[in-house]
C-alpha cells in the first residue's frame, strides 16, 4: 500500500503551486501533521502559516502530513514533499483544531511504528509535539501522548523552541524535556511545575498569514486566504475562539494589500479570514481598495451588528449566492445570558440589508441546549426565522432560509466551561419542537449530530484518563466509543452533562 500512497501524494503535488522543497542537510526536519484529510487540512491557515514559518528558517525543513479518514491502520503515513515516513523526521508536530481529530492521533502513530505514549519513547524516536486552539484551552486529554504541548500561538513559541530541539533531539530525551519545560508557552507533562502561560503575537504584521501552497483539491481551493485579524472583543460566553485568541489584534491595511497583491497572482477571489473580520476598523477602506485591485471577496464572518453595506455589497458582487448570519438564539433573554450583544431589531435589519441586495438564500446559525434554555426559547427561534423569511419574500420569490442547528457544547477555557451539556433526550425534543413550529415551505433545517457533539463535550472538558480511551478504541463508531469509555471506567455524563462547581 505504501507505493499507492506515494503515488497519490505525487499526483496531488503535481497540482500544487507554492510547494516548498528543501534539502535536509544540516536542518531540523519537522513533519507537520493535520490529523484529517488533505481536502480539509489545506484550507487551514494555521497549517499554511506554520509551514511557511518553519521553511523560512535556515535551520529547519518542514513537510506536511495528512490522514485520510478512509485510511486503514496499515497505511503508512507519508510526508507530502518527500514521501518519507514519520520515523525519518526529528520532530513530529500535530496541529489540532477540532476535538474529533483526537481519534486520529493514535492510529497515525501506530501506523508509523511509533509508541503512542510518551513514556514509551526515547531519543531513538521523533520528538512528538502538538499545538492548536484545543491544546491551548485544555491539553490534558492528550498529554500522555505528547512529549510537549504548545500553549498559544505558534509564531510566539516556535522560534525559541527550534534551537533547543535541534541541539537536543538526538540526546537524552529527559534532558531535552527539562530544557523545553523552561520555555514560555511550552507544557511538558511530568516536567513542567505548572501550566504554561498562553503566548501570543503582539504585532501581527510581523507574521503575514496567508495561503502558501495553492491547490484546487481543497474545501476553499477557489480562493487565496488572508488572515485579517485574530481574537474577538464580543465575548460570547460559549465561544472558544473569542476566549482563546484574546486580545483582539488587526493587521494593517498596507500589510493586507501587500498580501492581496501576491494572492491575486494565483486566484481572483480573496478569502478574508478571522473570527471577526468586519470588526476591522478600516474594513470598508480595505474592501474598496481590494475592489480597485480587481479582487472578488469572500469573508469568513459577517457580523449582524454592524453589518457593513459596503462589505456586504463587495461579497455579493464577488459571486456569493448565500449569506450566513449567526443570531445563536431566538429570544432576547437567552441572547443576554450567552453574551450575544444584539437584539431582534438588529437581526431583522441585517436580514433586510441582505434581501435588498437580491440574495435569495440566507443561512442562519442557532444553538439549542444553551444554559437556562426553555421550550419558549426554541419557539422564539421559529418565530424569528419566520419573520426573516417574510422579509425575503417581500424582495423576491423563491427565497430560501437554511437553519444550521448546533447543540451547546461546553468548551474548556470559556465562561461556560462548567455548564453541562443538555441531555440528549432534551436536545432531541427541542429539535423536534423547532421543526414542528417552522413553515414547511422555503425553510430547511440542518443539525449537527447530537451524539457526536456529546463526544466533543467529553473531550473538551476531559482529563488525562481519556488518553486510554483514545489509544484503545477499536473503530471510530459511537458504539465503540461507549464501549471504550465503559472499559476505562469513565462516565460520559460526568464529563459532558454535569454542571461542575468552581473547585473543578
């Protein structure tokens, strides 16, 4: 199977632009792993920026590794650029953005012939490290697997780590860990006296963040991605991103225009990325100048308040057929509880602005199972959506609204981290209630899996006991998940559904 994997990789490489191929001589070789498919991973700006950050250095070489969900345990993971196995690298670095990707860590290591647990590895194996938002907020469920974990932003941590790793990776592993444990933002299980303080970049212009390798074989392959800002000042109590990437920081217009000029060599459409892109204080100036450069725009997040008509117009002119907004809740009472600082009038005005631009499809994001939610709050969602549909129907026929419903999942590092997730039966009843209250015509409902959301909650609030479950689960199915949790003597309700006190 290895030859087929290598062949598939070479076919993908042939379709790429911007791939970085470096000689390994005298450099620290790092395998950068996105533990999910190439198609998803290549739209991840974190992977792209770390790939560039490492390869811009004279003392390191970085190659990408992905894990296809269809891969069986006997498929050897190979690096994209050289088709080498993980055991050829000095450092193997995982980037983790989603809890469900935790399940792919043990299979990747096992398939590579690398012991899953850090205690079973010495200096004859690569140093296994990890970072990403999930690690920053709660490294504990994965801590037994990794030699060290990066707490915060890679640009603020890796420059100090790389010389230490390069000098000590082939020496005694415990001695290397002791040195790494002294670095800011590096948590070394068994060696760090206390949790590492989160590190962050103060001036984003020092680290341009944009697409590096271009390919059509990806979720966002039709656009060149540029990070506009990090962080969010709105402070929604459920939001991991809002709390993980504080303080909010913006890139300068000049820096963004320089990146856009480079990006337009590859794609006409530019994807402006960030949790609160339209909060940039010069967003309308930026949009206007990008328009003058001939760019089509896509924006990762349009905020209900304020919804800039200039930015909205540019996005629609660029060919966007569907606009997405996130009221999160239908009732003002619940919006106040979760810290969503908008009211119904704001939502309806935003819907009016979108409909007036001739858009026929609106996507609305809501959550169910939020703390203190009642059936009345769910009825309020249906009423609010019906009002939005009425607005769209006044402007054009054949309008459609799609509701994307996600259950509330308590996330570590957020104000709601101690709130329990609603029981699955409650969530199912609320979802059925919502569907029954909506008009049948022109409104559709999509919902995330309630059962897998429960798994997310367990992993988000979990501790190091969960490592045994992740290491031993035989197949990635809900049945095997429940069996593995039971075998480990762990209670799903305790992790996912119980409300924790302040001592926990």
